């Protein structure tokens, strides 16, 4: 490589460096004095980071520049993303099996996760799981060890984590909801919902934490957290299970619905009225002008934009409709408004009772259709369809770098996002992660990701489900 002129502007170097691989950047830094000086300039590495990852945590990186330099950040993050993209067994990741439950897993989620590479330098990811054996367990997924386990109780039916408060919660088949400290497993509070099946949604608003509970008879309950004191209880869908609860990214809206009756309209609730009710006043809510709700998602980059899959016509045709939500305030009341933005019919290959719907950015929709994963624009254009699985997709997670699908065929499929100058945002299928032997397992049941790992639950033939943790090397 020829030496660069000492008068070459740094913005030109950034443009050149942006096309180089990690290995080329290291080589360029030792070719000659000018390149070496450029390659050691913190400003250059900062600009390279921001050019490639616009969501870098500047405050955290700059708080300790001796340990967290922009160059170290760039090189480590590049290596990690290459490991996540190539997925070579034994080279790019390690796999841990987390066993100890004596029943079916009813759910799991990250209590402590890595949202970016600088987090992975100082914290060990912790995942919590709940089981029909009546216990909640916390796991260090790097070491593959159980950190604590709750005492046994009635079979659990649902669980959740609240990373902001470092809390773990679960409900059992008698309707009892409990909270534990995430660090120690110490029990903090208990509440009796009176419902054998609960849908749980942890929720934070204006610095206060709440737990939204959907019951088997159609009620929505708001509990304060961590005391689990009842704040509000009101009816959403009488006599039908309230099993769809979704909150908007800005915590302003909550969608509440039942997927058990195609004639029931989903309800949108203004969270302020559900978390801070005023005596004598009704909850500010409205039923959307569609029938049924198979799945729903808020758009991450437009928190007041909601996509809903619902029934259409006499032959149970499924459609996806997008609404923009707003609040109209007057002197005496608040009124919730929903303006239809887009609507289109879905051409599904299979009949499903449990569709999975996710979104990225402000205009990309991901939908599972049996064995297939489909990607749409908000106007209904099918961008891509992936047929990577031989059995139905049972779970799906999406982040800024990748998409992971979990299937009953006992495999995870990893796909990565790519921004193309001509075609825009595209999704590329990369590789499979396998979950073990079909003689021992019936398939994956759930998948979740943080920035540097993937965790999935496996249904075991002997009834003692396990977790598989895939930790990528950086």
C-alpha cells in the first residue's frame, strides 16, 4: 500500500478506512508514519464508529477512555459481528446447556444482558427461567451455572424479568403472582389475581414501574411494582382470555386483546389513565375498528404507529392494518384517536392460531407463516420470504443486527440485516444453530437475544426442559 500524503484530510481517511476490513485497518496502521498517525487518532475511530453504528453509547465509552477507546470498541465490535454473521461452531461461539428444571419451561428472559459491546466488557449476562415444576431459576450463561432457585410452589404458567429494577416475576395456576430480587432470589411481594391463567407485561412510565396483568376472564389489572398493590382493574373482553398485551416503545400506549374470538375488537389504552387513574373517571381507551387480533406490534422508530393482524371477511382471511394513535385533549376529557394508515391482505400458506409479528425501524414488518419467515413493507409489498425450516417457527427475536427464528425442527436460523444503497434495508439468511438430538428433544419453544448471545428453550422428551445458550466470541 502506498504511503498517504501528510496533507490528506482526515475526512478522506475516514472514507478510505470505511471500506477496509478489520485486518486491513491493522495493516494500514503500520505501513507508514502518516497512516499510523491516522490509525491512532481517536477522532477518526469515533467517526468510524458513528458512521457504522449510529446508536453507539457515547457517554459510556467516553467515561473511561483508558479502558474503552474508540479503536478498541471498533475492532472488538467488528470481530463480534463477524462471529455472529459467520457462526462457525467451535470458532465463533461456545454453547452451554442449562439444566436443572424438573418440568416444562413456561418462559425465560434476560435479567442482565449486553446491549452493546462495551457492556460485555464488564457484565455477565443472566437469564431467568420459570417452569411447571414451580420454580424460577437464574443462570449465568457464560459459566453455565445456576445462580439461585426459588422455593417450589404451584406449577408456574408465565414469568417475566424487569431489568431496570432487577426483578423477576411469575404467576402460577392458582393465580398467585410473585416477585423476587434478581440478584439473590429473595421473595419481595405476592398478589392473588384470582385467574388460573395470566398474561404478564412489565411496564415503566415516568420513572415508576408497573405490572400489567391480563386475566382468563378478560380483565386488565394494573399493579404497582415492586409492592404488587392493585392500582386498577377494568374489563376489556368479558369472558374471554386477555392474552395479547403489547406496550409502545415510549410507554404511552397499551394494546390489550384476546386471540380467542375473531369477533372481538382489540382495545388501545392510554397508559396514563391505567397507571394513574382519577377517581370517578373512566380509563381512556378505544376499540380499534377491526375484528379479532391474531398479533400486534408497535413500530420501534414510530412509537405511536401500531400494526395489527386481524380477521377479514367470512372466510377468515387475515389482513394487516396499520394505525397512527393520538390523544385529543379538551377542557374536560381526553379522547383517543386511531387513524388508519395502511391495510392489506396477507397471503398465508397455512392456517395459524398463533402468528408471530415483529417490526424494525419505521416501515419493516416480519411475520411467521408456518415454516416460513416473511418480510413486508408497510404497504404490503413482500420484500423477502425465507424457507429455512422444515417444521413451524415457534418463536422470533429481532434486533438492530440480526433476526433469529426458532423452530420445532430443533434448529435456530440466524439472519442479518444489510443496508444496501440501491435496494435499502434487506435481510440475509446466514446459518443454522442446532439444539441437540431429536431422540432427546421435541424442538425449540422460545428464543431471545442480547447483543452478544442467543438463548433458546428446548422441550425435552423426558419432560425436563432445558436452555441452550450460544455465546459469541469477541
